[in-house]
């Protein structure tokens, strides 16, 4: 264990993709906890597409990270000092937020993991925020019924992979959209989707139609742009569209127009957005349900693990440019 | 009572607005009912924006009217001959469908009106399809709560006027959008909305913001286009958008792009389409609830009444171009 804390602070808001001037790595002493606080040594840091939204003064659902602040991001780690009776040294916890090797957190912000634990990194992915996002979306918005067709963009990603496996367990035909033959093969062979469409197809609308001969009842939107347009063209009557993210435009300086919404009336479509932090109670619910599936190997996940706190900015660029494969995490110990 | 039946049949699909070549008025003998059929003398014919969609081979939620077929449209009338035990001469019924003075209908397609009746034309408007549409939309999608702000486009129209009055009864701040000072005055003074914005305002987004200082929780979409864009810009977190119609583009030969949907994620907006015929059971429910309000004058409605079957095509053009005021009906007797 080092006795210094390293942390990435925001130096300036990026235009387009984050670059070498966006963050600065600083080193300081590990702080001691104040009353009601807990200090963690973070084992893994989660890197997720939503982070691009925090690097902008554009009004969004959560406050921007301020210049000079530590960049936000969820971690899993162990308690190394506690000034709160609910936590002891050695406890494994999630909830500390920051691109940093050590965090000082309010005890109320942390969740202690107990029982037989899955690999720690999974609490940031399949059992963490991305997994809970997919669970919430499928439970409250998509509500897929057996025999329906579910189409999932960014299907090899941390959220899409979970959403698709949930839909398979619900008895649906599940079709993914992913970038390139390697990801498509993974989606079909490893994740067990019924089909996967490469979003680089010449005629994506037709390719989706081929893979979804009965049309699309639930579309899980992670991407936006041309993928969205092609997916929307294949929606069935009474389709549900889960608006989870539009990573294709997170670096855009000007937003392109979207679809004419006439079809929403004619087909009685529901298009609904969600953000996982509206349902904090779903974290425990999902962990309890899915941890056994992760432990027995029946639920598949893949991670890209970058090594060391210094790699965090590069990991974010990877997530935003589609270069990663599965859930992106940074290993800190 | 004439002893001839007059009916408008479709001669050719219009490009853009229907014109003098779209329909043809034909005259024939009044048919006798077959077994299980009922013949009605229609008193009023309803003219509604959805009819434009039937005059197109573009795929939609209901079949197109075919060349040579009688144009579709709901009527209210009286039974003049019946070959079904459930109906007798003199019964007042809704459900016969056609731009025609007399209709032959299956008994199952008709609903007998009983009890103390409101004026017959209201069963095509405030108590008919447009009223039920607004009721369904507010009950199942908008679900406005007391204190919320509800914004309604085409507010002086048959659907908007009902939707707004339902929202007022729910304790909401209700703001209309209408075209021109006369309609706006009517919406505010007669219908009792809290405010009304002229969609011809220089900066419609700002005008809506002024009228909705706490933002928009429920937006009732009847229009599309620039009105939609301005309304969407004012949506609150967790807003519900009722996609009922987009009359601004019903004559468009090419659909314009729509809004970038990024805000749906960030604001957790729900955008949902509806078509009234998915909930046939709501007709009786709404008539029972609202007929007393119509009879006691507490529920306001306005009609444009055109005289005689020959005026039906002109009435449709009026509805599609915003020239009418309130519910458009054609008086047939």
C-alpha cells in the first residue's frame, strides 16, 4: 500500500474528446477521516460514458465537475480507516466516488459488501451501476414479454450485455448491435444473443430487419445517431424505447436533429429516459438476484482492465470512442 | 327526409391538401338492411384531422380508404330501419362511419344513446372521439398532478379544449398554444386556461417559458413542427409528452427531421403515442362522466357547424389548415 494519495483533478473542460490538457494527476498525503467519515483504499475505478457529461458546462441531470475538483467515478475498495461505527478496517465497500487511489467518504455514501463476494471489479460492472441500469430499464420501461424481439445497441458494452441477458432470461429473441465482427461474434457466441448486427453495415435498417423478422418490440438505446434511426425504422406497434444514453453524440459540439416523431403516434410507441440514480433501491435488489448468476457462470460479462490510476484518462477516451470491449475498469492495487 | 342517399367517395389520393379532385359526391337509393344490419339517417358527420391519414397509401395505424370507397367518418343519427333486435326505428346511435347521409352498419358497430341526451353533435366532439382521446391521454399517459403545469397545443381544437379542462379539474396550471388572438382569447376566457400562447409569437420558446414559469410537466402534442420544438425546450425533469397528433405535417410530402432526443435521457422524459380506438371501453366511461358537465354548462365546447353533406370536403380542408374553430361537424338534416 502506498502512503500517498494520487488523484486526477479537472484542469479544463474539453471541446470534443478529452485530451492531455483535460486532467492533471496530483499527489497528496492520505487524509485522516473526520467524524462520520471513512477512508478507503480503492481497488478498482469504474470508467463510464456518462462521465463525458460531467466534463461540460452544458446543463444536464447532474452537476458538472468543477475545475480543480477530483474527477467523479465509482470505486470498489477496502476500508483502511474509519471514524464511523458502521465500518471497520478491512470492510469491502462500494460507493466511494473519485478518480483517486484513496477516498474520504461520508459513511452514508458507502455500501458494505457481505456474504460470498463475486470478483470485486464486477461490483462496478455487471453487479454495479451498468448492471443496475439495465435491470431498471428492463423492469420498469422495456418490460419484455416472452416471444417479443428486443434490440440492443452497444450490445457488447457493460449495459447492453446485461440488458440482453435479462431479455434472454425473459424468453425473448434478443438481437444486438455492435461495432465490428469481433464484438458481434462475442455478442452472439459468448453473451448468447440470437443475432448481432454490425452497425457498420451498408444498410443498417435492412440488416436490422433481417435480424428481426417480426420487428422490434423493445429497443435499448445506448448510441443515438444513425443507429437510432435504423432501429426506429424497425419498431413495432406498441414498442418501448429505453433511452439510456446516446454515446455517439457525447463529444458533439452541436447536436444533430433527430427523428420525426410522427411514428410515435401511429405506432403508439413509448420512448422513455432513465437514469440509474433515481432508483437507488435497485442496487441491492439486483446484486442479490444476479450475484449467484455471476458466481455460477451463467451470466456472462467481459471487462477491459487498465492498469494503474495513471491510465484513467486513456480509459475514458477508449470508452467514448468504442475502443474498449465490455466494462472498462482501472485496477488500482 | 330525402329518399336518396348521398355519399362522398374517394376519387384519388391527394398530394398535399385535398382538393376538388379528391372526392366525388354520388347519389343512390337508400339501401335496406340485411340481417344484423341497421340503417341510419345521419344527423351529424364528424370531420377530424386523422382523416388525412386515410387519404394516403403511406403505411399507418389504420387501412387507407380505397379509391371508390365512401370516405370514413363518424356520425350520430337515428335508426330508420333495423334488421337487428337490439335496435328500433327512432333509436339515436353513434358509430355509423361514412361521409354519407344514410349508413348501413352492422349492429355491433353502433352504440345506442339513452337517458338525458346532450345536444347530438356533442357525441362527435366533447363526448365523442376527440373527448375520449383527451380523456384517455390524460388518464393513462399525462396523469397530471395538482400543481403541475400542463401545456396543450391546438388548445382551441376539439381535443385540446377537453384535455385542458380535464387538467384544470385536476388542479393544474394549464397553458394553451393556439393560432391568433381570437383563438387565444377563447382558450383563456371561455375554456378557462390560465394562459394561452400564440404560436405565431416571434420567439415561441420564450413565450412558452413566460407562460410556464415552473416549466412544463405534461405536454399535449397535437401539432408537431416548430410548436413541438418550442414545447420540448420547456419540459421539466420527468415530463410526460402525449403524442396525439402532428397536424402540421399531415399534408407534408416529406417529413422534416425532429428533435435530438438527448434530453429524453437527461430529463427522464416519457414520450408516448396513443390512438383512441385502443381503448373502446373509455367511450362509455367518458360519456357517463362528462355528459352531466356538458348539460350543466360547466364543461365548455365550441363547434364549427358546416351545413349539408356537400360541405364535407371543405370542412376537412378547414380542419387541416387551422381555419376552423373548435370541433368541426357537418350538419346533415
